[in-house]
């Protein structure tokens, strides 16, 4: 999604209030944006804490500030500055983390961003955007440009199957339709399941939903989704994020408080930061039971049996 993000910001470069900061990253990708913004493209160097404090100060002066790095260096290294300088002052700085989840898989746990949105959503006023498809980016950038609160954009890689008609961007979207269980997946992970789910017979095919904005308090569940949850044999959440503090925890609390708990609940999540063997994002997803094969097994567990 990085190229689409770059192109979308190039489209906003005519707005003289737009400033872009990078922690010495983005080479061979963000050069068009650097050319378009000129001196408003600022390389803050390998000094992310300072970059965030400067971004907060520039935002205070009325600039539209985008602060970019690979995901763990965007939220983990400068967390104190995000907390004290941005969140406590409710400044609309746009934090951009490239490579959410296990995207930088072979680089090991220091580069895994599997607790990012859970950590950031503990802060006051924070909003999180996790686009599902590459085609979402232009709409998401437009949303963020008008966001009046601190925000975090988690960039990944959309993986829609060939020929799939991508629905218009929204915080909640239904991606497959059937009579099976309800599955909610966060961000681009949802796109990896579409092809396998569409091959299932309608009686087993799940109602797959993708969520792209958090917290739930700012983007309540659609009534159609709540209705499906109440009638389905089970609700499953899949997220490339650790169990504690993830989307599933917030969803379970939201449903419990509203007296709308599902009949059964399943949670597929990032199991660990460290593994004995490292590999691609797809490989690490499989180790965490986030692959399509494991989700198909969960679907089969609740499939109707013939008499």
C-alpha cells in the first residue's frame, strides 16, 4: 500500500499546509512525494522521538503533519512522545506505520508490529485506520486529512483475488455472503480469505466482514452485522495482533455490554513475537493459525451436518 499512499499524498501536495516527515525511511518509494513537497518533505533522521515532538509542534501551528516510518519505529520507539506531545494535547498528527503485523517477517521480532493498534488505542482521542485493499488508500488519506484527532494509519498489503469487485471504502464492509458463521477480520488480513470462502457452498460460506477503523466507540457495528451475529452459530475474529488488547477484546466487551453476545466465540490472533524459524508474512501467519486453511477448519466446525 506504500506506493498508493505516496500517490495519494502527492495529490494533496498542492495544499501548502501539508508537511511530511520520515525517520530516514522510504527510499526507492517516496521520491515522487519528496519532489512534490520540496522543503515540506522533512527527513528527521534516525531520531523518531524527536520527529514526533517536532510533528506535534508543527501540528500545533496549524500544519497537516504526516509522520512516517516502518510500523514498530512509528509507535513503539517514540511512544512517550506520542502519549505526552500528541495524544494529551489532542493534536491531529497522522502517524503512518508501514508494514503492520508480520509484514517484515524475516527481520524478526524487533520489526513485528503485532501490538500496535492495541497500544495506541489506550491513549486518549486516538483513531486507527487499517485499510483492507490497496484501492482503499485514496479514500483513507482523504479521511485522515480531515481527521481532527490523533490518528494511526497501519499500512499493509491488500490481497484481493483476481476479478473480485472491491466494495467502496467504509469502516465496516461485508466481503462474502452465506449462511455460515460470522467472521470479522481486521485490515488487509480480511482480503486473504475471500477467495477460499467464496468457493464454499452457501450453507457453509461465512459472512466475512472487514473492519478498517477503530475504536468501535467511534465506528459502531452496522445493524446488519449485529443481526447476523445474533443468528449465526458462532462469531470468529481474525487479527494480525496479539490477543491481549486486540480488536477481539474490545468487540467482546462491546457485545457483552449491549447484551448481544454470540452463541460461540472464536479468536485467531498473532501468537508470538519470537519463533524458532522466521520467514515471510504468510509463513508467520500460518504459525499463528491466521492462514486460510485454519479459518476453513473453524468454519467446518460449525457447518450444518446432514441427517
